[in-house]
């Protein structure tokens, strides 16, 4: 997919604020600091469309990005960040759950996991929840540039120990914002599920 335009449209906390144009949407989920903003900026070839932060837990709303006026990427709040209060975490959880379970335009979920570490319990819970939603899932292993060659060659096997990747609706993709590894394959998956 050739990126002609990419725009931040709205930060939403509920259905009343979601875009009303019925374009396909793909949610991006992952723990805080896994690299969602970096992935968005890399795949649209822009430096600051999505704000990256050294401080985890910055995304606190559903952020809708319109790509080529054809589809939305929806960045959801990161999970697993300790400095957010339990009450706030519960609020995020409800907002994300409400969006994922009720949004008719949702065509797939991109779950980002950090390639340097085993998937966390939060990653596993989000993955199992996504399976239950019965939508296409793309598991993206981020920060591949930080792995040694040997580790990189075994990444799918490593992540597959925690997340059962052998489901019809599940695809797996190693990714790096630094080297732009698999940007084309990311868009191939999006196009295949639109």
C-alpha cells in the first residue's frame, strides 16, 4: 500500500466521538512502551504523526488516524503500566472493551509485543481476549533491531511458547521501526483484511 495521506482525526473516549464514516478500522494494542507510536510513524513514513514518549502510559484515549482516506488505525491505551491508578486502569479497560466488542467497523487487531522479552500476562490476556472476539489478529514483535541474529531467527518460536499462534485468524510479523523491517508486510495484512 502506498501511503498518500495520514492524519490524526480524534482522541475519543466513547462511541459518540468515534468517526461516523464507516471505514474499516484496525486497533493497535500492546503494553505501554511497546512501540505503538513508533510503529504508526514508521508505517506511514512520518516522524511525528503519533507522539512517542519516554514516559509510558501517555496514550489515555482511543486515537484515530485516517490513512489514505480509506481506513483508520486506532491506537488504544497501553496496558500494564504501574503508575496509573487502579481506578484509571479499570476506566481504560472498560473503554477498550467497549470499543473492541461493539465497533462494527473493526476489521482486525494488531497486538504488539516486545521481541526482547517473553509476552507478559497482560499480553497473554489481551491475546486470548482478541481470540474470543473472533477477528483477524496480527501479532507484531517490535524492536527486532535490538536482537542478535540467532535470537531474531527464533522469535516466532519464542513468542509462540506463550501465545498459541496456530489459529486460522492469527498472523505473526517481526518488526523494527529502526530498520523498517516488514513495513510492506504490515500493509499487506491490513489490505487482506479490509
